C-alpha cells in the first residue's frame, strides 16, 4: 500500500470527516498532544475542519469517518467520501454501530421528535441512525465513545508500513488482568460490562474503581446469556439489565439481541 499513496508534499494524505456525532472522536485526535504532531509529520492532513484544513471533496489515501448516517444528505455524502478514499476507517460508536442516537431505531422516531421539538417538520432527520458499514465498504472499524487516540496512531503507522491494521476484540476483563486492576464486580458487586465489552481503552473505568458501561461495544463472541444471569445474581431486574445493553452501542447486533433476550423478547 505504501508505494501507491497519493502523496502531497511527499506524504500520504489523510481526511477526517464528520457525520452525525458529538465531535468527541475528533477531539480524541486533538487531545493526542505530542503524538498528533508526530502524526502531522508522517501524513498530510488535508481535511480536518475541527483543527483547520477544509477540503471536503479531496481524494485521500486514508479517510477517518466519525458519526452515523442520520440525515438524507449524509446518504450521498458518505458515498462521495468512499469514492475519494483509498482506505476508509470508521471511528467511534456512532460510526461503527449508530451510537446513542440509534435508540430511535427501536422506537417510533416521529413520536420522539414530536415529543422533543415544537416544529419537527423542519428537521431533516431519518427514522434511523445507522453505522457507516451499512452504506459503504469499510476497511477498518475503531470502536469506542470516544476512540482511544493511540488506536488511530497505531492504525496509521501500520498502513504506512504497508501492513493491514489489526484490532483486538478480546473482552475488557483481559486488560484488567494484564494491568492488575482490582475487579469491581467481584470486590464491590458492581454490574461491570467488562466481560462482554471489547478491549481498546485499556480498562480505563475499572482502573479508576468504576464499572465499565460498554462504550467500546461487544467483545468477540460475548456470552451475553451467562452474563445476564450473573447480573441477575447481583440483584438487577431484567429491565435494568436490558437497559445496560441498550446504551451507547444499542444498535450493535450482539447487544440488541441480548437486551431483547433478557426481557423475553426473543429473536428478531
Ligand atoms: S472490573 Fe470489570 S472489566 Fe475488570 S475484570 Fe472485573 S468485570 Fe472485568
Ligand atoms: S472501561 Fe468500558 S466504559 Fe470505560 S472507557 Fe473502557 S469500554 Fe468505555
């Protein structure tokens, strides 16, 4: 891959596009600090409105996409981004699973809009919020709400060396074991989502003595049935357990189904 980059100033080009989202994942880029300066030495950031450069239609080697497809205009725009990008990486819960706004997918969105806005007819809002991969081919997904900036650096470095980036989807508990964290579920009886959540954050919350709320989405092959039973053993009611799955990554298939199963909703 490295030999065919569309280099500008001798460097591969990168764009960061925003769709429906809170900008938190772009902020994770900005919060990188010194590694962001190192990144800027390795690549040419041609489109990054949050930081300055704007070139929405530029053809680039690597496009990062934040946000879900939630408006009519975004349907067409994501296709143009795909056509203009050699390698497309989605970043964050909104882009990878639809994000918090995908809660509308499970209800009557028109009812919700009418309940919140005085004049919902002025809104250009789809009935669903969907991940980018439902609309165009995605080469790599980086989960998290927000992403961990170090994952971005690792992915870019791999691509620059001509290596396909690999994302680890182990359960978060493994990070706790590696880091020597005290388990908040075992010691404090907190309903930590770590056993069914994918790694990537380095077990940030348990490290601070708090339960994980699954912002990195489902781990690979999560045993959600056993986990739900464990949470019932901690005293949670089925609806409370369902609500924990129906949070930031409510639209991730493993979590959506687990939320239905625990309250007896069955298969789709
Ligand atoms: S604190 Fe949470 S993530 Fe860490 S080992 Fe315990 S259950 Fe797993
Ligand atoms: S521990 Fe859980 S909630 Fe906290 S940052 Fe990591 S995945 Fe997100």
